[in-house]
C-alpha cells in the first residue's frame, strides 16, 4: 500500500454498502360472512429512500448520504462528497 500511495501515511480501510428503506402496506385478513368478499383499502404508493454509507471498522467512523435512487450517477456523487470530506486522507495525485 505504501508503494501504491507513495507515502508513509497510514492507510485507512473503509467498507461500503447501500440500502433501500421503504414502506408498502399489506392487506391483512378480514372476517366476513362465508362467500362475502372482504373490502379493504390498500395503499399502492410506496415511500422509499436510499442510503449509501461507509464505515471504517478500525475506528467505527461512519459517513452516510441519502440519495434519490441507487445508480451510477448517485454513487459517483456519493464518492465525490466522501472524498471531499476526507480530502486530507487521499493522495494529491488521486482524481477518482
């Protein structure tokens, strides 16, 4: 790692993951007379949000960002902001 980064600073190892959190209502059972179809409301609209996050296991330090969707563009924006927050940790010749 030192050879790759070209300095003797300690290397920080981060673990990354992403998740979707949301809500969809489920229609449960209804008690009715035999042969009568139950009537109930069901909400089909779903409320979702997505989170990218990283954690450094050695220290427990964390960085999370809520994004509108999980795709290439949102992940690149997440990496850009993560890199800006920890700018001093990355070599000056790194342009990810």
